[in-house]
C-alpha cells in the first residue's frame, strides 16, 4: 500500500511541476529569444531542426506547447490540450 502511495505522490509532484500551463502559454510572444522561452518553459521535450527553422515541443502528445524558431526567435507558437 505504501508503495502505491509513494508512486502516486511522485506522479502528482511531477504533474504539479509542469511548466506547460495556459498561464505560461499566455506569456509566450512572437519575437521572444529561444533562451527566453526556455527560461519560461524549461528545456524542450523535443526539437526537430529543419533547413531554415526549428520546431520545438514542450509537454506530451495530449498537452503541449509548440514553437517554431527562426534565427533564435519564436515566429509561431500553438497549444494543445491546455
């Protein structure tokens, strides 16, 4: 029983620490430096580099913030599940 409570407590703590929130999404702006969005959301969970831009995702497939970065600046961003 204690094992399950410990697992539940850890899962709750990790969920509560997530920076992928509507409040943080509202702070993202076009023109932000890549370092600014990383300070706000932490390191991206994944980034895919293309020839002229990079797409980065913070969060999971169900709940995330996605940003397109060109020349170290946010040019587009979107949310899912927030």
